[in-house]
């Protein structure tokens, strides 16, 4: 009796369950356990990974993207705010909305449907609709897909036994092979991907190598020359790796230039190799280069590519013809052309700003070239004495006291006073003698960039845009800028500032080795902006989760 | 130098005015060396290099108990809008802004850098906001100091004369302003507080090695001399007058700085001597001001459409302040009008409160001089100033003037009759009234045609010169904003030798059509300019036909003139019958916009038609084109011989033939005046006169073909009637209507066919119908009802 009471008061229900279990264990176990095993085996069998991904990629698809951890890339893209750089580009905004918008399916499911590498390929840029995307599912993803395909919004397309599925709302066809999910907006492209014979498929090792390059949250892209609808494609193959980091986007590019292009437009690149080149100017826009050819040769080369430059090239030809070695230098044109003739292959250019209040808004430009200093000084010695009558636009060159700088008063104030100076092992040109004198005091003139290469370009977009609009504003308020007045130019300036304020700077480094070109484009996002915008972004994220 | 006082005024009682308070102060406002100077474009905005003598802001404060004012004179090229705005911002409210009179001495050697407009920067150098701020602050400091130093004072004024201190800088015998105006202000003890001198001459005597030095020019030596004469406590002030075409003379035959010093010190001594005649009395101050709408200008990117104007009355002295550089003719006329109203003296002060460039009198508007090309409000700007200043005079209009104005203000007559495919407009009134009525009637047409034929062509670069700076204007710049004023400036020479009446009428037309005068004038020349730019396709079609039957060959009509005007541009046909207040009434067949005449007859029966014979290699004439000369002939020539002589003098015309017909003592006469390399006058042969002879070597084949048709048509007619003339003018080959046949007289470009009957002062007119075929002839008499014959 007491035992009964005791049992009832401290755990009757437990005992009951145990009793029940004990009572039914033998029958259930006999039935459920084998069933579970069968289901498990069935699932394992259904979701076996028995297809090579590369078997679905046509070898003649000229564009390939490898994206590892697609959701990670999505987050990195959103966080990098690259899309905010193109607010006026509707296409970019559409893509951004798709990427940053609510996911069509729960995140856990998407993670299972696309577990690691996502591969995108298309034949060319003018046939992007023929794109085929393949993703790798987890077993859970694979099982989930088995259920999803019975959803009323998905139609089965027998396709001669290939068993495709059509999502009419999204106009997408997809198919599942093992744990590989393939989809495309173009039915024929998907069918072709599923029916490739081994010789038509991408080489497996190449696929694996590319996948390795897209490790982490990076994107790897390979473009073959046929992807472009061009008679003379500039390259044979182009590979881009995109590294997405919260404050930086880096695009590493490797390409092999086409022989035809080099021979026709840039023959000097055929023998070009990485060189030591000057450290770029510390300014809003700079270019530093050593392309193995002098600026005069470079201008001639570019003139063949851009006919607008032909008159400039012609001017130098003219200067070459006109000057005899003993002639005195009496005007600005003779001074600058002949100085430029001394320029060697190493060069750099910089835009230091704009002086909007000059007589005419004037850019502050400087350029340096490697040159034989003795020859530069010899050139300066040939500058003729200043004539008594110089004309309103004063083109007569003057020598600075230390004889290392020659300048031309031209018109206006100190920001429109072209100058050429000698320094270390080179020549310095500037649109402003005052700027030239400042630069001559700086150490950077004689320094070299720490990496061997051929070209470095850096731009700080916000100061550059501000400088341009500072100049444009002066024309606009004077009624001289077509289509703008003071108010409208301010409006346009604000729009541009909104675009570029996200970016701190953009830098491009290029190294050439014969026909191979390696380039690195780095976009550094504005940290201050990022911190400011973190709060709303986080809030938005939180709202989404809520 | 002989000194003459020709007027001595203000001889009131010697007692000090009870309420007058005055103070004066000066502040050195010389900007730092390195600041660009303003005045000469040749400096190209380069930096100043030294200070020869400082530049000043000098202020006289006056308060008569009711009116307080600051009269400020600054040694600057002008008072730019930014500077005035900043001074008014910084100024205390001691004196209301309307009573602050800012003037500049116009020295060409003081700081620029105070103007942001890019066009002005070419003269004043780069814009330096700090210099603007320092200059404005200096002016305000001088105002504050003048106010702080105020004390009981007496004021008097007088005018004297100079000989040779200034000259007309364009014409040796041109007018000058010999007047020197002086205002003397003394304190209760008779110590001079300030002396104000008004004299007209450009302070442009500094040059050579000191081209880049700061200097107040001759006013600087005036200050020094006056301070020596009146003591250092006196603040001499200089007010430059209507110096537009006046510059300093050289009576003492000096050079360089010595000349500058000679003029400045001589002026001071003259002013001092004049001041010796001043007597003091009660003083009443009145400042009149208004914000006035200016005539339209083509240079609207630089110049405003409204301006602040001031006049100051000190008892019976009237001072008019011009907001720019007025030529002396305007000052002399303003003075004449002021004295006619009963003022005892009048000063004109230039460069006050703004700098709207030059103001020249109407008769100088076509002069190819710096002043005339730097004026932008049309030839009527002088009348505008007279009207504005008269409206600010407190003295009433005299009875005679009032009566004259009342009589003058009869409304103009404007009647419009619709005719098939055209209109007839009857006009009567003064030239300006006629112009306004016509411009207003066709406002939309004129504006549309101006946009289409001038503005859009300039905007598209079709008229861009092939040499010079303008061709380098980059496409992102507003080309037309720069090109149109320049074209306007260059086209004024085409007004030369035209009567002032015609110019007034065109001012009226421009005003009626709400266009700047220069814009309207450019529209007149749009077809010509198209040709000059080698765009001959517009006029490749045959251009005009004209002939005359004279004497017995014309039968009872005595004189018949047949005329087709062929004109490639689509136009509305307008026949105007004009009855001006002076000269002859006349009627012309033309278009809404044309102020010259192509087909016209006046009340004496004098008839003119013009035909262009040469259609390529045309250059711009140096003076007025033929259609404007003909327009003046119609109004002012009564007889055939006078008109012919006027045409013979127009040697600058080429490439056109003019048919002139009329009567000499009732004898019918007609001639073709051929303007080629030389002027050839060809008269009728067998009573028939053709605009172009078939053997002409310059005319094109269409012209020759047309005249051959007419010649053969009339060959067997002993007497040519007006119906015959109508028939030949409207003849064409209907079978080949699409293409003009060589013999077609009427063609797709014919805008009107006219048979003029000078004896009866009427024209028979046919206009093209909607299909381009000739309509019915309508008879239009010079006066009276229109009718179908």
C-alpha cells in the first residue's frame, strides 16, 4: 500500500511512460527501426553526389564565374556598398535590389541548396541569357528539393527524359543531377549542359583550379576573347579574382594580350617587362608609368588608337623639324616641346587640384620624366633673354634665379604660369610655377614605387569631383556653362558627391611581361561613411530578422 | 592756364545752416602687392608689383536734419555689384542704404580681384575674396569715421571751367565737358572739412614701367595738392564725371608721372580757386533713387536687367549718378535739361553704384570705337537716362515742356487689314511709335525668327568665325552667350550713315518685339550673314526680278515698275503703309521683321527695288547695307536726282542692283544702279529697263534666263500696260513646277509680285497662294482702301 502511494506521488507519469514503452517496445522497434534505416538509405542514395560539376560546363562557354559561399559573397557585396557607386545605373540598381532584397526562400534552405561553390557560365556577353548556373546542394538541400518540386508553382518538363523543372514565375528551368542543381533562364542551354559529351566539357582540373582561386568569399571570373564581339579582341583570355572585404574591393586581373592587338596598336608591349617606376604623386589623381617608351613615342602610339590625338602628335613632329641644335629658345612652345624631347621612359603625372578663382578656372597639373639633367640644363642655357616687348599673352620663357626652373608668365596669376624644372634625374613640368617650386622641395620626386611594374593610377574620387565642380561652378554662375546655372550645377554636384563619397580612392597597378598583363584594381571605401552607415544597415538587418 | 568762371552760384546768406552736420574721412584701401590690378585687359590679370601711391576710400557724411547721406568716392575702376552688396551688408544703419552713394574715380591702377564673373576677370584678374572683403571693410571704415567726425558745418557749391585739362579721346573736335564742379564743406570755425571736385577725364595716365603699380592716378595728385592748399584736416574728394570719351589733356606738355601730377595738381588749384567764390547758406538735401528696369541687352550673362539709380539735390544743385561710363554728350544733355527745369547747376557723376559699361549717344552707336562697342543697352540708352533722371527731379516740368509733351503723346495709328495670304499694316506716328507698333504687332514672328535665324545658328556653330579666339570655345560652354554680344558689337558698324529716325524706328521695333536692339539688328542681317559664311545654298535659287517701262512705252501710266521678290526663307508677307511724323509717307512690301526695304514707293512717287546679283564671295559691307539706305531714301528723298546721288555715294555696297524710278519735274525717269566693283548707272533703252541685262557676266544662269523671258515677252509690245507686267511677273511653266525652269519668272521662292504705278501712288500686289502659285492681284494705294481692279 505504502509502496503504491510512494510511487504515485513522486513520478507516476514517468513510470507510466516507462511502463508503456516497455509494454510496446518490441513491436515498434521491429517496424520503425527498419523503416528508418530504409528511409535513411533511400535518402543517402537519392542524394548521392555522383556527378562531376565540370561535366555540365560547356568548354566553349567563354565567360565563367566561380562564386564560393554565395550567401557570404552576398553579404560581402552588400557590406562593401559597391552598388552605391552606381545610383543612376538602373541595371546596377536592379541587380542590387535582387541581391540585397529578401531571399525568396528561407536562408537555411538556401544554404542547403547552395552549399559551397556556385558556377556561372555563358557563351558571350551578347548571349547572357544562355547562362547556366550550377550549385552544389547538401543532402538536406537535395531532399528539400525533392519536396519542393511537387509545389504547384513548379512544372515538370519531361524534355525527352532529361526531366527538367520549370518555374514559370521566375522563368527559370532547372534540373538536378545528384547533388548538383543546374538552372538557366534558357531551356536549350540547360538541355545542352545536361547532354554534353566528355570532349565538350570543361576539363576537371581546370575547374578545380578555378574553384580554388575563388576560395573564401571571393569571386573568380574567366573571360576568353571570344566573349567580346570584337574583330580584334585586345586579349586572348582574362581572369579576374574579386576579393570582397568590408572596406575594400580588390580585383586582381591576369590577361594575355592578343598578338594582333599588340602588333597593331601597342608594339612596344611585345617586349615590355616589369620595371622600376616613380612613386606616384600624393594628389587627387595620379598616373605613374614606365612603358619602355618615351612620351613622344607614346603619343604617336596613342594617336594611332585615338585619332583625336593626331594633331598633338603632329605638333611634336613639327617641333622636331623646326628646331636646330643651336637655336635660341624664344617662346613657350619651343621650350616645352624641346624639353619634352629630352624625356625618357619613366614618367608620372598628377592633378593637384583646380584653382577656380584664377582668371580662368585652372587645373594644377604636374608631370615628371626621367631625363639627362645635363641636357636639361643645356636647354635652359639656350633660353633667350626676355625681349622688351612681350605681348599681352606673355610667352617669353624666364629662368628662375637658381636656373633650375624656367617659367612662362602667360596670363593671369600664379596658377597659370607653366614651368619646366630640372631635379635629380629628371624633368618636372607644371601648369603652375608655384606648384613646381613646392614639388621641387619634396622628397617624393626621386623615389620609386616599391613594386616592379609598368603603370600605377590612383584617383581620390571625392576631391576630384569637388575640384571639377568648383571649376564648373565658376562658369555656371557666369552664365557660360551650357545647360546650367549656379543652382543647377550645385544640384548636379551634390548627386555626384553622393555617388563618390562612398569611395576613398581607387588604385590600379599594372605589370606587363611580354604579352601577359597582371593588374590589380583596389577600391577603398570611405571608412567614415561606412561607420556612419553601419547603424542604419544594422538596423535594417535587424528589422529583417524581426 | 587761363582760368574762367562762367557761373557762380549759391550766394545765399553767410549764416551757418542750423541743422547741417558734416564729417569726412579717408582710409587707405591699397590691397597687398601681388593683387592683380583692374582696368587694362593688356595686363592679362597678372600680379601688381609695387605701390606708387596709395588708393583711397573717401567719404563725406552730410545731415541736414532730415536727410542723412554718405557720399563715397573710392579709387577703383568701378563699383562692382559684389562690392556694393558687401559694403551695404557691413554698413551700420546710421544712413539708410538708399542714401549711400558709392562712386569710383575709375583709376586703372587699383586692385581688381573683387569680381567673380569670369568675363570681368579678364580685366580685373583672378577673384580673391579676401581682397573684396578688405576693400569693402575699408570703405565702411571710412563711412564710420566720417560719421564719427561729424560736426556743425556749412556747405556751398560753385562751378568753374577748365581749359585743356581734358580732351575728347576719340575726336579732336569732339565735345568735352569744360565744367569743374566744386562743393566745399566747412566747420563752424571755417576750417575745411572736405572739398568735393567733379571733373570728367579717364584716369589712364599711368603706364610704362609702372603699368603694374598701384596708383590713384591724377586724382592722387589732386588729393595731395588740395591737402597742401586746404590743410591736412581737409578730406579732398574726387567725383569723376561723364568720362566715357574724355581723357586728360596735357596743358603743361609734360610726360610720364609729371603729366599725371600736372593734371592732378592743376585740377586741385582750379577747384580751390573756384571754391574761393563759394558762399554758404541754408542747405536742403534730397536723395532721389529708384530701381529701374533697363532696356533689354544681349550681354545678359554679365549685365543686369534692373539698376539702382540715384540723384542728389543740394539746394539748386542737381547731381546725376550714372551707373557706368557715360560719354560726355549724355552729361551735356542732362545738364541742359536740368538747367531748363530751373536748377542752377548740374553735375554728372559716373561709375556710381554699378558698372554697366559705356553709355554712348545714339549718333555714336555705330562708331567703331571702344566706347561704342562696349555699350550694350542699344542706341536709345541716352533717352532712357534722360527719362529716368527727369523722373527723379523734384523741380516740376515747365509749362512749355508739358505742352510739348502733351502734344507729342498722340497715340500712334496702327491698322491691320487682312488680305489673302498676307496683311496690310497702316502705321502713323513718330519713328519710335511706328517701330513699337510694328514690333508689337509681329512680336511672336520676330522673336521666333530671331531664335531660328540667329540664335540657333550661333548655338550650332554655323556662324563661328574660322579664326580668332571664338573658334576655340569648347562645346561645354554656352557659345551663344558669348558669340551673340560679340556679333552684335561687330554689326553696329552697319548702322553707319543711316538716319536717326530709322534707328529710332528700329529701336521701337526691337522694344515692341521685346528684343535687345542688337538682337533685332542681327535678325536684319541673318540672311546676309548666312551668305558670308559661304552658305550660299539658302540663296541658290534665282533672286528677284525687276523692270521698268518708262515714258511712252508705259502709255498713260507713264511709269510702270514690275517687281518679283524671290526669297528662299519662308516668310509671312506684310505690306506696311507708314506715315512718319517727319519726311515722306511710304509703303513697302516685305516681312514682319525687316526694317530696311526691298520693294517700296513713297508719296512723291519715288520707287525703289533691290536685287542681289552676286550670290557668292560676299563680304560684310563696312557701313549700312543697301536695304537700309533705301529705307532712308524713301523717307527723306523727295525727288529722283537726290535719291540717285545718295545711291552714287554708297561705294561700300557691292553685288546688288537697285531699280530707282521717279519723276524729275513730272518727267518719268528710271535707272538701274549696279553696285559692282564700281557704281554704274544704267538708264532705260527704248522705254524698257531691265534689272539685269542678259549679257551680265556676274549673274547666274537663272537670272539671265528670267530676264531673257521678260525681254522677249515685251519685245513686240509698243506699249506696256500694267496687266502685261502682271502677266510676265507671274509666268511660269506649270508642267515643270517641281523644278525651276530657266525662263520662269515666278518661282517657288517668289514672296510677292508687285506692279508699282508711281504716277498713281499705288501698287498692284499678288502673293503666293497655299500651293505656291500666284494669287490674284490686289490694288493697294498709298492711302485709302484696298481694292481689286
